[in-house]
């Protein structure tokens, strides 16, 4: 072999051994292996006899020269495999001059690992039998016959820069469906071809062609998964056509990136892919892109989103030629027909982390003006660039038109190389040859339609033809940040807050907790006693004898046992007793004997009784006479009070409530989120950012905290941080529509159109999936009520972005509302629904989940003329089995309507329901007003006192307390209430005038008289 040039490197292919082989003549045939690459024979092995077990040790090495400057290039290694053909040598018969050989099978070695930076690899490749080969029937071991192959290069073919910056492009053409009816499988043969151009260095393009599609009649769907095939012709063994470990797997239409991926396209595609004609290729073409070609590829996508993929049909006529019997296409019949084009949107390949797009694309007639307008492409691949290939059309698969030089002299050949490789890649002279039609010429070629009219291509549109295409890269053009990196960046910006240290209370804390439980239980028992015997005690007062007390005690004990309250009290006390046992007596293990247990129980009982007496003595009336009773409010109540304060624009009071929640539960991130949203309402962005970041520090995987931090980062123009927050949210919850939408809005602010399109596309895709799932769930639900419940759950799952979780929105409100907040959006809906109901005379069966935090008008003057039908709508709303959202404000609204209509009994009933469900200052105030108007002064005073206890900064509460005190003749209390009302600046002029009138009537109550 000649010495290898310095620019070339040898690629050695060694076949070490074959397994499970057998021949036509017996189980120990004589065989040899022929290695071929790029349609050139690399060499034959020695003749080896197969052992009875079916193995053969060949140890055969062949090689070819890799030379990127000419000859075999990286692109050849990408799309051309090495073929290993196993041939059996039959024994010579008498008077036979030459040995007779029969081909047993063919193996395929994919050289792709060499393009991944490897310098050597070892693999076991299956040996595919040719038709009629004895290898079609496996041996008793039931193993497929195979060859052990090693591939070796002295040094890696790719440099470090090529490995990091290069890429491998794979284009798979599956099929064209719903082709025109004029396509018939009978008659003259037709070559169905599809092609596209891939940009490379400078202005040079690499055309990729797929040839010899198979026209099939409809009747059944193509199977999946099915193997992808090499775009190479004349492969001897049918199984060798299949690319190893490469399959077409299909998938749901909705997950594709093409044009026919909407639900309304499903029916058409199912028909087209089952019963209509189609052309099948199932070919995969590969193309290596060096770093500069990757840059050019990426730039072309950014400059032009749509790439043309052309499709055409060329008559295929075989003509005997010479003694070799070759078949060639006659020049006069090399005509383009049915020239169409599909427009493939390549932009998704610029989305972060996207390496693959697959979809169905409509085929349109090829018209130069339209193609240039959409793709900026001036030349047609088939008509202008590759027309000479059509005139030299031969039977065989075409993969690409890349120019190649002649094969190196050191390659062994058994026949001369043709003018054009059979795989369709022309020689350099072919590419440089002038095109048949000049680019500037307006005269179409003979047999071609005019450039402005394409009646044959129009048949694609009429038939609804589309092609299914897959474009895949080995590495994403735009790397996507890994979730680990995003989490690390978020952690750097917002360190996680360490959990609070666990506090061990000790013996003193255990005893204190026991005292608290005793006090709570004693209050509950006294409340029960007062409920049962309060009136009797009030009548008898000090005249009650011991027998009556004993009888009451028995009745109370009976009631507690029958109602289960006695058992509940014991359960309530159990935890405190257990803490005393563990913390004070240090008993944490089982007792060794029953006597020890009884002794301990006796001792514990004495201690518990003594401590009970201590706790009860602390709660005696004389001891607490001068103290002010405090009303315990839960976190949810504080949130409700804060929201009511927001509605009244009392932001100082609302902030106090939010801060109280944070003091009580500083580790609750929902409290931080609510306070942060409130700060947004008051336009305190710095404070809001602090709140959201503290919430995120408590749980760095909390989606809503991440999104809110991103929103604040945008508002404060910290765009880099905003992108980190939004991307992390989409990584943690890829199905979150809000996260993708906010990411799209961020990219819109940044004028990044491609990523904006990506984010909005993903948001639309996830929203469509959720709507489809909701529709399926709705169809399964058995009735309207279940549907309403499901809708309510979906809305409540929105978290801080929805309103049902109580987050305040940044909507401006006007003035204080008094006992209730007017809802303009709600009024508008009720008016419209009332009109609809009166027109249709049909009842409304469903309820809307209204949001009281939007567009509120808290002025009492807003409801001066309320239609009666509006009142009926509210009544219907509260009568439903399933509650609407924010029922608290529905009750307040209806109660206020009743007060305005002077229906005080109904108002009283409504406010009592509100007080039962969610008591607040406004609910008690409304109840107090209703009772006062009904002249039920005692009940009014009790209700107003409750309202005052919850919020003693409400001027209207003090006003009605002053009225009650004036009515019952308590001068001092009336003056005190009046002074607080004046101090808090009551704004209701009518109510103030009523107080002044009553003061003049009774003659006291105003210290300024």
C-alpha cells in the first residue's frame, strides 16, 4: 500500500470473528468477507472455514483514507456506512475452472462514533441474510448471526474545537400523505423526490435529496415504530437497509411542531394516514456541520424562519445500454412535474434546549414569487441547481449533492468509479457545470410550467397533501440552562432560610400548657352551664339551695357525657398531661411492674389536681376583674380583616393585620406572599420584593414565589435575575401556563422575538392540554353541581395569581364602604343575568365564582337605586348547595341591600349567617345596625361590642354605640362613644345628623353642649 499523505489518516476496520454462521453446503462452509465503503471495495479477507459451532475467526483488516481536503470527508463518514458482505465459496466440481460463490449476508457498520470524538470503538453487528440465504433460518441457538468488528483511527478525526462547536444534522423524510389522485402505481415508473438545502460556509449550500419514494394505496396505517433506512441504493440484504437503533416512533399530533397539529386536524390526518394514497420514503440523511457551518446554519434560521422543502415527480424509464445492461434515464424525458413546496418553520431549533422538530407540513405549488417572499430563496433545488441530476436520473437513492473529489488511489477497486456516485453526490465537475436554465432567464425550460402558474402543483392543495418530516441535531443550537444551574443561581441570589431551632419547653412550659388547657376547658363548661341554667340562675340569684345545685350538676354531667363533650375535653387535656409526664417526671419508657405504674399514677393524679386548683384560682372573677378580655383571632380571620381594610383603603390597618400574621407564623410563606401583594397594591415595590424573596427563601421550589420574584425583578429592571426566576419556574413545573406566559412577556420586553414565540407557543400548548383535560373531566361529571365544584377547584389552584386564595390585586378602590363593599363588576353581571333570565324565562342553573377584590366601589352612595332583581340574584346565590367564591362579601352585599330597602329582619338574618361563617367587624356592625333599627337594643349593643372588639378604629361602630347608649339613657358611655366617633372622623353625614337629633331629644351625649 502506498504511503499515506500527511494530510490523510487511515481508518481501519477489523473483522475479528463471526458467530452462528452456516452455508448452503453443510454446516462448515468456506467463507470470506468483502469490505466496501463509498461504493469502493476496500478488500477481501482470506477464505476461512466455519467451525461446526458456526464461528469463524477472520481477523481481517481493511482501511480507507480520511482526507478532509479531498476524498473521504466527515460528511461521508456521517451518512455512509461500511458494508461487510459474507460470501460462501462452494467446492469446485469436475471440469470447473473457477470457484463458484454465493452471498450469504451483509452487515452494516455505522461510523458515527468517529464523529463523536472517539478514536476507536468495538461493536457486534448483525449479519442480515440475503434472499434465499440459509442464514434466514437461525441455528438451534436461536441467535442471529453476527460479526465482531473493531474500528480504529490513529488519532481522533475531530479537533477539540470541532467536538465542542460542531454538530450533526439528521433529516428524516417519512412520507407524503393524501397525494393527488392522479398519482397511480401502475403505468410508467415515476421517481418521487424531495429536497432541501442546508446552509454551510459563506454562501454555499448543501442540498439534500431524497429519491425513489414508494407510492402506496391506502388501506392501513404505517406501523410504528418502524426502522429508518439508509439513503443508499443497491444494498444486497433487505435488513441492511435499516439504520441500526434508528426508528420512526410517531407520536400524538398535538406534540408536533408542524402545521397540522391542532385538534381539528386529527380527523383529516387519521383519514389521510389510513385510507388515502401516500408516498413512503422512511429515509434518514445525515450531514456534518463544522463550527463555522453551525454559525451559518443558525444565522440562516434567524434571517429566514421558513425553509423550502421541494417535492417533485420525474418519469423513470429504463433503457438497455451496452453489454452491461445498465439502466439510464433518457434525456428527453427528464422533466419536472408536480413541482410543489412545503414551508418548514425552523425557528423552534433556536429555542433553548430544542434539538428536534417533527411535524406535518402542507404542500403548495412551487411559485417563484411566493417562495421568494416567504423564504428569500431565489433558486429552486430541482429546477435551477439539480436539473442536471434529473436529466442523468438513474435508479438508485440520492442522499446529497455535496461535491466530492475522486477516491484516493490507495483504495482497492474491483470496477471503475462512475461519473456520479450511485448515492447521488456528483463529482466536482457536475456541481460547477452551468445550469440548464439561467437564473436571470424568464423563459421556462421545455416541458416545465410557467413560473407564475403551476396547475400540477395546485393538485397538492386540492388533495390536502402534506409531508411528515423530522429535523434533528446532535446538540441544541442554543443550550438550555440545566435545572441544577438555575437552582444554584436562585440559591445564590436568595439563600434558603434555615429552619427555626426546635424549642424544648421543659417542665415549666409543660405545666403552663396544662394550666392553659384547664382554663379553656373550664370556660367551655361554664358556657355550657350558662346555656342550660342561665335563666334559672338569673331568677333565683342567691336563693339557690344545695339540692338545686346538685341537680344542676347531675344534669350538666349527663349532658356532657351524652353530647360527647366530656370525651372531647379529655382528648384536649391528654397532650398536656403527656408533656408533664415526659418533661417533669422524665418518664419515657414502659413501667417494669403494675405496682410501679399504680404508684406513679397516684402521684401524678395528686399533682394534676393541685395544678388544676391553681389554674382555676387564677381564673376566678375577682382575680381578673380589672383585665380586658381578648378575642383570639386566627390567621385566616386576620387575613379577612386585612382584606376588608384594603377594600376601605385603610392601608395602615391592613398592614397591621398582615404584620400580625407574620409575627405569629414567620415560617408560613403564604403570609409573606399576601403581604408582598399588599405592598404591590400600595406601590411599595422594594418592600414587596423583600417579602417575595423571604417567601422563596422558605421554599426555593415554590412556583408562585419564583414568578412573583421575577415580576418584581422586571419592575425594578433586574432583567437578568428575572430571566433566572422565570426559567426556573418553567423547569420546575413545565405545565404551568402562567410561568410560560410570564417568560414570554419578559422576552417581549427584551425584544427577543424567537424566545417570545417559543414561550407563548408552549403556554398555548399547555393551556390547550388543560382545556382538553377539563373537557374530558366535565363530560365524565354527573351533573351541574359537580361541574361547578371542579371549576372552583381549578380557580382555587391558581394560588397568588388567582383571586380565590385571597391575594389582593393591584386595583385602585375609592372610599370606605361602611358595613359592606359594593362590587361594580358583580352588579354588572347581575344586571346582565337578570335581563337574560327575564328574556328567556329560564332559571340560571350555574353560579359564577365572583371575585370581590376587583373593581370594588366601597361607597354606600353606590347603591342608592338597586333593582329588585339584583336582590333576587343574591338570594339565589346564597341558596345554592355549592357556595360561590368569597361568600363573605356576598352576604355583606345582600345585607347592605336589605338595610337600604329597610328590610331589617332580612338584614338581621343575613348578617347573622355572615357572623357564623366568617365573623368580622363589618358583619357584626351590620348585625348591630339591623338590631338597632328593630329596636332590639340589647342585641344591638352586644353585636356592636363584638365589632368594636375586633376593630376599635371604625367610626361607624362608635356612632351606633353612641345611638344605643343615648336610647338606653347611659350618658357617660354615650359621650365616650361620641368622642371616639368624632376623633375617628365619621364621614356619613346622615348618620351624624341622626345622632345630633337624638342628642337634642334626650338632652345629653354631646359634651360640647
